[in-house]
C-alpha cells in the first residue's frame, strides 16, 4: 500500500500530461493528415508560409501538390499546407451586425 502511494503522484502527472498535451496533439495530427488526403483539384489553400493559391494537380511520386498562384505554378509538400488557414480562407463570410 505504501509503494502505491509513492507512485501515485507520478501516475497522476502522466495522466494529466496525456489528456492536456499528448492526446490533443495526436488529434490535431490526425485532422491534418485527413485534410491533406482529402485535397482535390480546385481547392483554395494557404501554405504554412502564407502562400495563397488553388490546387492545380498532385504529384503522387513526391507526395506533393502543385499550387497555382497569380505568378505561376509551385510545387509544395502536402504537409506544407495549413489546415487552419485554409479553413479560414474557405469559411463563409461572417454576417455584419447592424
């Protein structure tokens, strides 16, 4: 019984770290992976570096996406596309309150 009480704080710390740090990161990674897999031609996206463009084509050999911008076509890794910024770009405009 005494040994269990010694390790109880460590177990509680691990449980708290899991639910507040590890699990949310795993869920975010899963969402980003799903987003990258569901990209299709014509989707408007924003890269993590801030480049805005439209998906032109995919390069499955390099696991990359070709983005058409105002200045031409650029190839980026699928992992370089930002889920949050792309969702904000494609979100319907907020209603203006009177």
